[in-house]
């Protein structure tokens, strides 16, 4: 009897400490997927872990053959430890370093309602500025993503054009917040027309990006819509998951076809050649069953070809493990403080005033071509990734301490604009723009231009805030 009692006691002990399915489900429901730190961690795992793990469990897919041909090796234990170390350091900084008093004080700065007439005026100015920048790109050969006029992109004022490219996105986020938050949630009838303004602005941004051939320019408006609606309506994770599955596996391949249709149709044409050869061989065979199977085989190859194209356009585009591997195997001399100096240089006078201003954005395109990540002659700019950037600057200790500090900073950014219980219009605009600028740039790009660009954007948004905000709003959005 005593042994039975001991067994029951141990069973109850385990039950009390293992989360029930209901607890796990409730935890998932309360999980804030668009929290900056959570989004960073999820994207980090996907960008650095998904393809290596897929290659580990399914080695016959030969996903890293292009690197092997250039003298590199597939991800080893060293890579997994290094990538996990970066993630662990970030998670420590994000989880355990809290600056609650500072974030709470800063968050109160945005607790104001909007002056509707000024919202219209500010939106109009920013929207027209965005149209002007689009026109400048079109008429100066800087429109199509893969074929831009070098004289235009090397002009001293081009960095200003790059900053003002955000005007369209800022105007869209203002329109979305005015409609979803001020009209639908606050029930402020003055904002009833913003439904049409928001959809019209989104259509302009998407069509511009589509004909520009740029994936990001098309996807940013859609993600902006998801982020704003998520925080206003407290949407579920299922809604977010469906949205991103559509973006990754439908929109991104379609945008790739629009951007480089010859790549898709060339692959399709090769399958057609195989199909023709199969049919010829089938007609030489008198067996009808062999004839049917011979004709059906190329159709299966065609499906595989399309599936491979979708995989390359989505998973392979997001993957950063190959770039990080190339950095690990080719960088032997570190450049301490290089990113810090480039950050402050970016905040200095514009290039038309500072003639010898250093190049802010790094580029490892030559390394990517040598490693088989880019095709020979491909001039696409390639960032070193967040882990690679810290590694280039300070080696392994740069990864440890740099990712830890980045986690602390992401925690700080996640709390100074909104929380899920108290959301005001200006805070939501700030947060949405910060999210769109930082994710996935913090994973894929160089850190110096990323954070310098955020400082400039926030400076613009602060000016907008002081112009369109007025007295505190007593009624706030709560989590109910």
C-alpha cells in the first residue's frame, strides 16, 4: 500500500508541474508574435536553422551543394553551436534585462489622441512626398529593381531618396491606424472615410512595388496591414500564420516570376523538352500502359520543377545560413569598431555636404559570388547577417556580447511605444514603422545603416506626433 501511495504522490507531483494542454493553448493565445523580440527570435530560427536542419535530416536533397563546389562545407557542429550561441545571448538580454521605469515613462509620451484636421493635412503632405519620390525614381532610371541607372544611385542625394522612400509606408500606416483604431475601435465618426483612404494608399504602394519588380516594396504594405490589425483587433496566431503562409508560398514565388519571368519559363521549358522526348519514346513502345506512364512522367517532373521554384523563391530566399557559413570560412581579419564608426558617419551631414563621407552599407557580394550564393555577375547587394556583422567586427566575443546587447535593445524598443493593454494612435504608428524597418533587416542586413536609418525615421515620426496630437485621451483600448 505504501508503494502505491508513493506512486500516486509522484504522479500528482508530475501532473502539477507539467503544463496541461489548456495551459499551453492559453499561453499560445497570449503569445505576442509581433513583439519585436519574439519576431526577431522566430525569424532568427527560421533564417539560420530551418535549412540546415532540413539538410541534416534529408541529406539527399543536397541543399548546400553550391557551397561545397566553392570549397565550403555544409553546416557542421561548429555552425550549430555558433548560431545557437547568438540566439541564446539575444534571448538572455531580451528576457532578463528590463528597463521598466524608462520604458513606461517614454510610452506615456504617446498617450494622446489625434487632431483629425491635422491628420488629413499631415497624411496629404507625406503621401504627396511619397508620390514625388516615386516620380523621381521613374524619370531618373531608378525605378526597376534589377536595372537602375548607376549615375542616379551614386548621386550625393540618393541617400535622401532612400529615406524618403518610407513616405509611402508612413502614409499607409497613418491611414490604417486612423481607420482601424480611431474609427472602428474608438468609434470616432470623423474618421469614417479613412477606410477608402487606407485601401487606396495600399493599392498605390502594392502596384508601384509590383511594376518595380521589388518583393519588399509589395510585401511591406501587406505586413503593415497585418501588424496594425493584429494589435487593434487582438487577432489570433492562426490568422497571422495563414497570412504569412500566403505571403511566403504564394506571393513571393509570384513576385519572383514577375521580377525574373525568364528564370521560371526557362526551367519550365527544360521540362517540356523532357516531355517531348518521353512522348517520342512512348510512341515507339507498343504497350499502352507504358505509353500512359511515359507521358505522365514529365507531368510529375513539371510539378517537381514548379515545387522547386516555389521552394527557391521562399525558403531559399529567407535562408541566411549559407551567407553566415561563407563569412565564417572567409573572414580572418576582424574590424573592431567599424560598425560603430559607420553608424555615426551615417548620422553625420548628407553626402552632398560631406564629399568624402564613407560608404555606410557594407557589401560582401564578391564573397557571395565566390561561395556560389550569387551567380557570377549578379550585382545584388548582400548583407553579412546580424551574426556575421558582429563576427566581422569582434569575432566570437562580438557575437556573444553584441547579441546580448541587441536583446536588451529589442526589449527596450518593444516597450516604449505600446503594450497590448494600452494602445494610442501615435504609439501604434511608431511601433508599426519600427517593426517594418527592423524585421527582417536586423537579421539579414548590416547593423550600422539599419539603426542609423531607424534614428532618422523616428526623428521624422516625432515631428509628426507633435503636429497631429492633442490632449490626453481618457478612454484607452484595453485587452478585453
